[in-house]
């Protein structure tokens, strides 16, 4: 499978990349890990006239924690996120997510920024970022803006990013005391997209849920924020009964479509099962 | 800016392939696996699926195993590539090659170059892995013949050989 022809640019600075994107507008595409874009090009489903390879721009792949925020550079490879001690120690839900994306070889290339920018509701990071209440940082020649992840996804493969914008990083609020999270994914085999995936992030005080974030993977045209389940949990004592009710509400919010992975009813029920399990696991991790 | 009419310029790249510098002028759309197989004439790197699933095309890029069917050759400019042809040194098999031979870690051999390159990088970071860790490490490399049992044995044997060599 031979990809269509394109002009190749490998700028050494972010400013140079932004200026190229500004010049070429919708004819240009950013190349990050390439693990979604190149397969699409091989299938002739994408044919950008210009490719702006951002891999030679230094400083876009750092993971740092400061002023109550975890900053994940957009070029952070999934393998690096999975190996990060900061992430393992303080953000178990992000570690869970990186570990189930694709396979180890794809994870050596695929980037966290690309996972969001691709705008595929089947990708795993969006649900986790929704649960964590993360924000996306986007730069263009005109300046920088910060977009709450809940407003970022607009449709299948469509995001709030404009043609001249580069996603430079993701900001995750540092978990308050009493928080725990988990991401659970049902997949047919390694490297498959989720049959269903559920991200749960809880803040708990004395057995009472203060705040809940719940995101669903592959359960609709965009990543789903299970708001009714989140709202139900806030202020509730976490018991088997309230956990089951939250799981039922999350399943109601899922709008999966039938495909090779199963019927819509089956997938919705898997959302219910995984939500219950993810809440229990998040609770166990509350620290 | 409309540019459809203009043919994309060829890009000149320089890579270190198995320790030797190579220079070439390539079309930007040329995939790294085609560059290795067709421009550099090294056919040990296989193409199995061409859809980023099988890992038959695995090579080491600056020491990291990646699928060369899903990288453009231009992205490798200035970097080091190791293919299966670069494993043996001075006519002596690399410990992982010796281990695959001794443990019958292959049948048809199609997945083997990729399996071994994934193994070289994995064992460097994890010299004494558990079976579960090995299974996870090879989960991006598919084998349609062996059922993986002897591949795992070969990884364990290679790990022991490498530890001995390092000791
Ligand atoms: C076999 C296989 C299995 C996979 N399984 C999974 C899975 O289980 N779960 C999962 O979540 N993903 C999976 N993926 C997808 C993989 O994680 C993707 O690579 C990832 O979603 C996109 O990241 P990337 O860095 O490769 O982006 P690219 O392929 O480089 O880019 C994807 C899109 O995002 C845009 N883009 C990328 N980065 C930026 C940026 N910084 N700013 C602006 N735009 C940008 C590009 O222009 C392009 O349109 C799989 C991929 C493969 C090949
Ligand atoms: S040929 Fe590259 S992954 Fe199968
Ligand atoms: S030995 Fe035949 S595919 Fe692995």
C-alpha cells in the first residue's frame, strides 16, 4: 500500500512549524507518531498535500508536575507515559490507559497528543482525560489557547483544533487528597480498539463521593462524558447499591453502534459492568 | 497556497544502517520498510500485514523497536537503524539468534527477524524477565506458526546467555 505523494517539512522549532501550517492551511497535516495518520494515508483515506513533521521540535515530550498541574507534552510517546514514575505514582489511571493502547511497538511511536488530536472516539486517552477534567493546550501563529477536554471533541475525527493549530500539551489537575482512578478496557485481543472502555476518577471523603469524573471509550460519535452518573455520585455514600446505580446511568448514556465487536445492547451492558468495576478499583486506590 | 501541481521534491537522507552510513535521495512518501528492502536491498525485514498489526517489519530505530511499515524513510534521517542483518557480528550469531536456533523458536521464519529485534531491545532493559513480561513484550509481534511457546523459551535462553556475557 503506497501512500499518496506529499511535500515533507521537518521544522526544527515550534514557530517554524506554526508558520508552515499557517501558510498551507487545510492542505497541511501535522505528523506526530504517525500511527494513525500513516495507516489512513496507506488506505488513501487521507491525502494531505503537505506534511509538517513535528518530531524534530525539541521540548514537546516532557512530563512535568508543577503548580498543581501535570503537564504532558504532546509528543510524549505512550511507552514513555507508561514508564513514567511520576505517572505511575500519582496518576494510576493514566498508566492504566497507556498500557492498553495498541501494542508495545505502536506505543513506542504513538503520542499522547496524537491520541487526542486524532479525534477518534475509539482512542483510549480521551475518556481518561474527560474523567480527569484535563485541558488541551493549542498553539497557532496567533497565540495560545487552552481548551477543556470536554469541549474538544466535535465529531468522529473532528476536534476543536483549527488547521493552523498544534496541540502542544495536556494539563491534568493534580488529584486532590482522597482521590483515586482507574481505566478499564474490554478488548478482543492486543492492539484492538475497545469493545467498551470506562475511565473513572473519584474524590472521596469518609466514604462519601465529593466529585466523580466518568468517561466512556467507543460509546458514541465522540468520547462520552457520563454526566448523569457523575452527578448522581457527587454527594453519595459509595455503597454497592449506589455504585450499581451509577453504572446503570453510565450505560444509559452510552450510544455505541453495532460492529464486529458486538451488538449495541451488548456493548452498553459492558459499559455497565466496567463502570461498576472501575468505581470499585478507583475506590481501592484512593490515597 | 495551492501546490497540487508541483511534484514533491526528493529529500536527501543519511542513516546509519547496521553501523554503516548510507545516503540516498528518497520520495517523501517512501516507507522505511521499502527503503530498507528495495533501496538498500536488505530483505531480512519482512512485510506481513502492511497495516501496522503484525510486527514482521520491526526494526530498531535508535535502539527502539518500531514498525517500519508505518514510518516514512525521511523520518529516519540522521538516525541509527538496526535490522536483522546487523545482529550477527564477525560471523558469530547474536545470543538471541543462537537461542532461537537452539530452542526451535521458529517454523516458517517469517516473524523471526521482528521477534528477535523486539527481543534485543526488551532484554537490554529487562535482563531477567518473567514469562508474563515476555508475553507482554511480544504482544505486537504475531507468529502464525509456533504458538509462541518456543519463542518464549528462546527469549529465556537468550536472556541467560546475555546475562552470562555481561557477567
Ligand atoms: C495496530 C494499531 C492499534 C491501535 N490501537 C489503539 C488502541 O487500542 N487505543 C488507542 O487509543 N489507539 C490505538 N491506536 C492508535 C494509536 O494510539 C495512534 O497512533 C494515536 O491515536 C495517534 O497518535 P500519533 O501520535 O500516532 O498521531 P498521528 O498518526 O501522527 O496523527 C493523527 C492525527 O492527529 C493529528 N495530530 C497529531 N499530533 C498532533 C498535534 N500535536 N497537534 C495537532 N494535530 C496533531 C495529525 O495531523 C493526524 O490528523 C492503534 C494504532 C495502531 C496502528
Ligand atoms: S508489515 Fe508492518 S506491522 Fe505488519
Ligand atoms: S515462525 Fe512462521 S510466523 Fe512465526
